[in-house]
C-alpha cells in the first residue's frame, strides 16, 4: 500500500503541471491585459508609463517564458505577488498567517466543502437505498421529482430565494458573512452557534444539487447490486432482507459512489465561487471572483493550482477508500 501511495503521489506532479499549463494559456487568451485595470481609469497614465508597467510585471515576454518563470517560483512555493494595488503575496491572500487558522480563506472553503460532502453522503445514501429497495413506489416517485427539481435549480437563484425567505422575510438566519457584529463579545458556545447559523444557508445551497445527483447514482448502483447473483444466493440461504441489503448489497454499491464523490470536489470548489460571492463569505471562491474581475493573473493561477491539488488529493482519498470497502482490490 505504501508503494502504491508513493506512485500516486509522484503521478500528481505531471498532472498538476499539465493543469496549470492549460490554465495559464487559457487565461492569457482572454482579451486585454491586467494592467488595463490600473491604467484605463488613470487619465495621467502615459503610454511610456504603461509600457514600463507591462515590463515590470513581465507581461512583455512570450507566454511560455512567463509560464516557465512562474513554474520556477512555484517549485519554491512562491506564487508571486498580486497585481492589485496592495501587491500582497498570493500565498498571503490564500493563507493569511496574521488571522486565526479558522478565518483563513482556504480553511473556510475547505470547511464548507467538507461539511457539504458529509451532508451529501449522509442524505444521498439513505435516499438512494430507500428508492432502490422500493422501486416505482410512491416514495421513489416523490424522490425522483425532487431530484429533477434539484438538477434544474440554478445555484444563484436558489441562494437568492433562501436569503429572501429565511433572512429577509422570516429573519431566522443571517443574510451574509460568517460572523455577527457582536461575535467577539459572545461566549465560546455562542460563537460556535453564531458560525453555525451563518453556515446553514451556504451549506444547503452547496449540497442541494449534490444530494440530487448522488442519490440517483446511489439508486442506480444499489439496483444493480440487488439484482446480482450473489444477492439471490444470500436470500436463498435464508438471510434477512436487512442483512442482504445493508451487509452485502450496500458495500458493493458504494464503490461507484466513492469515485463520484472524489470527482465532485472540483464542482464543489467551483460552485463556491457563486455562493461565497452571494453570501459574502471570505473564502477562496470570493477571492477567485475578485481576481477574475481584476484580471489578477498570479492570484487566479495560485487558486487554480491549489484547486487542482485538492482535486488530486480527493481522488487519492477515493482510491484509498476503495481498499477499505472492497478487500479484493487492496494493493499490498
């Protein structure tokens, strides 16, 4: 298993390089330059000053040369400095050591996505098993309709509806952010409750579409497992239906779901751009939106690299879970 993990970790290197190269080229295909944001609104900016600014950031060099210089810095864990007016290092914007760990952008996005994955798994698996063990029943038809609604509902529209209902109309939940204005004066339990109240709506929006998709995958996988010959044999031996479903069928039906959960990480991180911006959550998604609007190449590339790395880690965790779910595919 150790050799297998070492090989998988080494195989991540060319994948990350390929992802960053493609992302770098696509970003530079966008019209305009990042310096346009700084120069177009400044009437005193002369053509000579604009040219000096372009040379200062190295934007006058060929794209592949720029990528090579960027890749050399990445090898030293240096993402460069932001093109924004503060010129802060990109790593400080993603992982600011001046604030508590729980309040850093990467920590916030990871927390929301991990909780979202747990919520998706906790709801999608029981719903999928219920639908598979009672196919075409009234409950199965109701969940099917709800799934179609989940697939068809845009994230931004759902976010606005939830904010209008639970925050504006009813006043039950905070409308944005992660903390209330009086957060510092609250007790430890009060601070935990305050953050939990702020996370309810973002978590619901983040997990809503995932629950719809995962429950359908689970239903399909469970139906295939229940119809297998070994399940017929288990029933013929006199095992209870509960033992047949949860001990034999469910374990094999989870294998495809593990793969899909690993592949869903990029979608969750990408979706965080929408709901973090709408709910005013200071995470990586909000930072991505701000960097894209400002054409801040270093910040965009830094975020894409971190996202690619998290995706590869998620796929590695999915492969490890395979070994625990199905002993037949363990690698020694």
